C-alpha cells in the first residue's frame, strides 16, 4: 500500500492490508509531533466494514502492545503509547451510545483536551456534534467479502 495522502481513497483486499493502512496512518501522526490538543480520529461505515481491524493496525503503529478488541460493551478503553513520549491512546465505540452526553459523562472533554492523547472513535456519527473541528475522518465502504474502500480525510489540509 502506498503512502497516505490527503483526501485519498484506498482499496483494501484483506484484513492485513486494512491493518497496514492503520499502522501507516499512526506513523504519519507520530511524525507530525506534538499538538496543542488531542488528535481525534472518527471512524464511520457499516457494521463489519473494518473499523476495528483498522484500529488494530493503528494501535500497533502507535506502539501499543495490548490486543485491541472492540470496546462495544465497555464503550471506552485506554492504552499507553510508549514512544516517542508517554501518552495515551483511547479507543471508543459509540455503537451503543444514544446521546452524546453519555460519552461526555465518561470524560471525553478531558480526554480530547490533553495534547498527549490520541482518540479513535468508532461509530463517530453518533457523537458528531461534540467532535473537535479538526477531527480526522476515516470512512469504510464494503465492496465485497474482503474488499473495502477506505477514505481518509485530513482536516484543514490542502492536497
């Protein structure tokens, strides 16, 4: 798979390709260095579209050692990102969220205010009204049993 570009779409033909794309995106984010606030990645698409698979690769790219599973029933999981500086990766699953207030009650505002944090939000459209303006969007479209079209939209960036 080629380097990640702004507004580009990617065709993945397997779970391993989807994971590799997530890993490359994480590497790009780490290369950008320190931010003024947390980076939020909003993942959207159909059930079975590859969101959790992508996040597994993304977390590996951040250096997270733990196994990544969808936090559908616990809604939020936190993992330590060891390098290049200590920080945290938050994996949120909003599938069971009915109102954005539910995520706010879990400390979402505090999470996204810390510049050392990175948060990936599955089913992000359910809390779209509280996502930061500079959220990175990743959309998954199912094209076949294993094939996916993945679109990454970097905010406020030119091609």
